[in-house]
C-alpha cells in the first residue's frame, strides 16, 4: 500500500518508470477482472489499457487515504458501466433479487440432495465455473470476481461499488448459489 | 439440536467471515446434522474452486504498449528558471554583438563589461548612502513629533483633571456611537429608497 503511494507520488512528479511499475503490478489482476466481465481476452486487454490511461490522466485526484487498488478498480468498474451504457446492454437492478429458471435462489436451509460437484475433479469444477460464470448477471458476476478472483475484502468491494457491505455479501452469496445451481444443471 | 444454518452462513464460515460464536454454533450443528455436513462439504469444494480460478494471461509487452499510449507528463518547471535563462541569453547576445561590432578582442570586451559594472557600482554606492541618511533623518523627525504629541496630551490631561478626562471620553464615545449608527441608518434609508 505504501509502495503504491510512493509510486503514485513519483509518477505525479513525471517519473514514467514509476507508473510502468504500477502497470506491471496491476496488469494481471485488472485483466482477470475485465476478462471475466467481458468474456473476451482481447477486449479485456483493450479495456485494461484504457483503464490505465484513465488512471494516469486522473492520478492527481487519487487520495492516499484510500488503497490504490480500490481506486483503480473503481475506475475499471465505472469504465465497464460506461461501455455497457453506450452499447445499451441489459443490466440488472441492484435492488431486485436475482432468480434462476428454477425459481427461488436462496433456500432457507442447505440443500440436502446428494452433491453433484463431488463428481468432478477441482480442475473440472473450475472449467465449469468459468463457463457458468458467463451466464451469471453482470451485477452479481462483478462482485463475485472482485471477491474471489481479485481477493478484495467485502469492505473494499463496498468501497469500489459504493454499496453497503451487507448488500455486497448478499450479492456475492447469490452469485455463488446461482453458479452452483447452473453447475448442477449442466 | 439448533436450527439448520442458512447457506449464506456456510460460505461466510468457509471464508472466515463468521464471528467466533456463530462459527462454533455452526460447527456444533454440523457435527450432528448429516444434511448440513454434506452441504458444507459441497460448499467447501466449491469455495476451493472459486478461490483458485486461474488469472488471465497478459502478453509480455502489454505494460510497454500501455506506456507508449500515455501522453507526455506535464511537469511544472521552477518559476525562476525562465527569467534567469532569458537574462543569461540576453547577456550572451549583448556580449556577442559588442564583440562583433566593436572589433575588440574577447579579453577587451570582458574588460569593458567589468569597467562598466565597476562604474555603475561606484555611482550607485554614494546614492544609496545618501538615501539611507535621508531615511534616518525622516525617522528621527517622526519620532520627535510623536514624543511632542504625547507631551501635549499629558499637559492637556493635567489641565482637565479626572472629571474633565471622563467628560471627554464620554463625549467621544457618544460621538462615535452617533457616527456609526447614524451612518447605518443613512445607508439603510438609501437601500429602501
């Protein structure tokens, strides 16, 4: 965190090498996030480049009181929202619960049915998750990716998305249960 | 046996996000509930997969291409540099011009410049001394005037006595109040009209 602040401070003084170090540090987490949101590697790389450009141009507005990673991912998240708005892609309201085809997503007690996922090896499960993830609504998928791929805390995600922590926890849970149900159906 | 936990609690437990009391309660329940034990085992496997999804590969030259796309930074230069550089350039041009048009050697040009600055300093020094002397005389006169004012005030207060001083202060305060409030009323009337 301190290292990021120092790099930002140096970049603001015109040290391009410092910004390159920031790019090298965040290129993979950012592309992993954008890749899972767009579903295409090439698009993810283009988006990542645009996000870094935006971050560079607004570096002076970064407040060291906050983590640099949450600031950068906030830019990335807003960039995606702008892109979807321009493309007029359907978005899911944050306030509405998301249901799958079977109806209710949140059973009050754990499902006692025999496990399906145990049939698969971990690698197979991962491949299935990646495929199922594409069908999860973007609003849920984004929070899931930030939590489990980028390993942000719930509080950090709440900061990135300007949402209450409870809402973030609930939506990450919804994404996971939706994934589980989609995997059962596959 | 306690009620079965919500599935959300199972995930939070696996993430270490459940408080110690709730975590203990869940563990106790799972020990005696086969359905929840199976549900937890299934979510554990899923959780393991969620947290080990592979990162996207990034090309080697990605950072380089990002850096190439960035605009040049606008570094603010020190404010004193430009005037200093302009003065140095003007001096250099002046010296070069003098050297070219006068037909003198470089040594003679430098000697002439040195002589010029020497004359300038020699003429400016007595002028600065005279200005300083005049300033000190003016300061002395101002000091004498202030001392005279204080002496006059002392004599005046002795003549008036304590009652007289109180009367003068009272009158002064009254006049000040009248001046302030009178001016305000005047301004207020002006706004209304």
